C-alpha cells in the first residue's frame, strides 16, 4: 500500500495537517488500512525531504499545514498513470501458511484450510453487507458522496478478493486430496495390492474421476501423523 501517494492525492485538494490527512485517508478507504499519526508525519517528513511537499504555515488552530509541490504533482500523475507492478507480489500470509503447513509435523492441513474458509466466507458476507450500506449512502447523495464512492470501490475489491480466496482454498483442498489418492494408489501397487479405481480403499469413481471430498484428513500430505 502506497501511503505516500495516498497522502499526495489528498494534499492535491489543498493544504492539510497530519491528523486531518489521517482522518481523510481512513474516511476514503473505510479504515480498511488504518494509519496512526506517527506514520503520517514520518511519511510527510520523507516527502518533504524529497521535495514533494512543503510546509505551508499554520491554520487558525496552530496546526502545521503541508502543501504538495510541482514535483509532488508530477509524482502523483505518474502513480495514477503507471500500472501497479505485479512482478514482485506482496507476501501473502495465507499462501505462506499453507506452503509451510505441507509436511509440517503435527499439522492437519485440511483443518487449516477449512478453518480459513469459514473465516473467509464470513468476511465476504460482512463486506457484502457493508457494500449494501455504501450503495445506499451513494444513492442518497450528500457532502461525503466522494468518500462513499471511494469506499464502495474498496469494498468491491475486497469482495472479489475474498471470493477468489475461497475458490483457491477449495482448489487447494481438492489438489491435496488428489495427490494423497495418487500416493495411496502408488503405495498399494508397490505392495502388490489393487491400485486401480474402485479398488478397496480407493477414492476414485468407476470412471477414474477425482476423489470424493470424504477423504480423511489424515490422508492428506502434511496432515497429523503424515510426513
């Protein structure tokens, strides 16, 4: 998340002081990415060092105001025009957790997936309710309509993101089930037992399709007791 560019965008609307920038940033994004005043002033100091903002006196209450410079406007225009770089994706805690859970002793990876799926679906439902409220606020108009529209766009991104995450978790579980079935079939074949679809203990159907979701969690790679 680019806090510096977010602050530049707010300063382009006119001089602001630190806590005012924090409030407006959180209002625009629905507090999805909360800031503290220390972060704001640290970022402002770096922007000032880089010549993108400058101090612009004080307001009536004695707050030090900051204003965007021409260099800052140029940086902001470049940010708006340039696509977000995806060649170095941000670290995703869930992806790292599942990657580390594979083969981890004492970890039932299927339980990890199912627990996360419940949380993800709950979050998606919460976002959907907030979206309905945001749409109502936008349609009713008012002084904060710009912030309401911005928050609506953020919410819709969060909804799409959680929907994709839920689908990915389903895929992960299905993938692990298929891999455990292949491993079981290979082990059975090596010991001389039946290994084909429909054999005792096989989870494949008569047509050789994907295994049923009823595969025990202990059969999955990385599950408790499986190395």
